[in-house]
C-alpha cells in the first residue's frame, strides 16, 4: 500500500510539474488572470526530536499534517511527532509509537489540545520493528515497519 501511495504521489507531482511548465509558456495576456489560492504547505519536520535524529518516514494525517518518525543510530531510539500543516487554535492532537512484537507492549503516547504539534515521544527500538500513529482532530494516519 505504501508503494502505491508513493507512486500516486510521484504521478501527481509529475502532472503538477508539467502543468506548471505549460502554464509558464502561456502568452503575456494570461498575466491578467487573477491568481488562484493554493493549499497551505505540507507540515515540515521541525527538529523537535533533537540532535542525532534523522527522519526515516512520514505519514499524512488526513489533510491536516503529518506524523514523522525519526531514528538515532547512536542511541537506538526512535522518535515520533505529529505536526500540523498550519499553526492555529488549539485542537486535539496525538502521537503514538510502539514496538511490534508477538506479545503486548505499552505504547508511548502524547495527546492533548495543541496549536502546532504533539510529541515528541521516544522508544528504544534497536532490533525491533515499530508502528506509529498520529491524529489531528478526527483525522488519523499511521504505519509500521523500520525494523532495526
């Protein structure tokens, strides 16, 4: 499923790039057309996990933001944070990180009403696969993988 999302995203970006190139070759009279409002930029990782953490994955949380997963090789820890596309009034947000095993484990979680991000949460995961979840309002997104 993740591969098909990436292929779909790549195809959409190609269409946008080609459309932009075509629009750039329009006659000068096109400059009188009013600009169309665009969606806000996607949430960017804000470095809140700290030094040594590298982004290894991200998953959309509806159209509201992303949950980012990072890894610190030297400590063997993963970190996750859910980030909104735009800062705004406080809204329910959550981030959760867990180890995938054949027995029940306790996830680490941060949730509450926040203006820009939930987390960070950390988990020692060397030698384990992980799963993560982010929520913004009623939208959720998550995935699993990154065994190491």
